[in-house]
C-alpha cells in the first residue's frame, strides 16, 4: 500500500475515535526507515489504546501491513508501525514531555509540520 493511502487510512481511523491534535510530518528527508510520522493525542489510557487499535484494524482491513505495535500495556504512548507510516498516539502530558514534533520537525529550519487539516486541503 502506498504512503498516501496509509496516511489517509491512519488519519481517518484516528478521527473516528476522536483523536486530538493530529499532526502529519513528512520525514522522508530525515530518515530512510519511514516517510511519514503521524502524531495524535488521546485523553486517557483507554482512548489512546482505542485510537491505536483502530489504526491497526483499519490498515489491516485495507490490506496494509502492521510491522509492530508498542506500548499498549500502559496506554500512555502507543506506537503503530505501518511501514512507511509510523503513528504515535500519546496522552497530552507524555506528548508535551517528549516533544516528538520538535525532534523530527524542529531540526530543519525550513521544515514546516503539516496538520491533518492542512494535509487534507493539499489533496
């Protein structure tokens, strides 16, 4: 499955379960491991787990591969590896503390993260 379809599936799955602050980062120039990083927040352990599970299920239903899922035990930060797209679902305090956006987007001054809403307008 191509990256654009994976992005759309993941964003739709996150929006289905009411994820907050969905951010889409194109990291293709920063890493050869994957092309896109999607970061979203959930209000509780239960919602974070549900968001990650919905991403996993929607990608699988569409015929995509799930390479792995990490962090489901605690539900504070769950990573879903879909190959070219990696999804991080975090509780707001964890997201603020680790500042993944800053790690991936802040190192390149000409790099501007794209929110899900902005990404949809580009389609």
